[in-house]
């Protein structure tokens, strides 16, 4: 199972998907991919857990990844 942690001003949101091949799992993967694409398009930083450590990620969505984190840019002045 993979997951995305979305950090925002309300705390965080957790999105999870299964990696088995079912209709429901494919829909979960598509939703996760959409969330990451929209986050990147809106200027958020995306990291992926690799060998137990989060590293900035600009690559294609990997449904086999254990975890992604999305952090919105800091706004204000």
C-alpha cells in the first residue's frame, strides 16, 4: 500500500492506495497520480520516501512508492 501525506494549514490529509490489480485499486492509483500532478502544478514541493528517507521528487508518479509528501509553498510576506 502506498500513501500521500498532504501538509496544509488544517494539519494534514492522508491519501492511500493499494498496489493490487483491481478496479478499485486502479482508481486509487489514478486519484493519487492526479493529486501529485495538481500539487506540482500549483507550486507544491513533492518528496518521495527512498530507502527510509524523503528526497525531493520531480519524476513520474510511482504507484509502488511507499510514501509521498506534499508541502504547500509558504505564502505571505
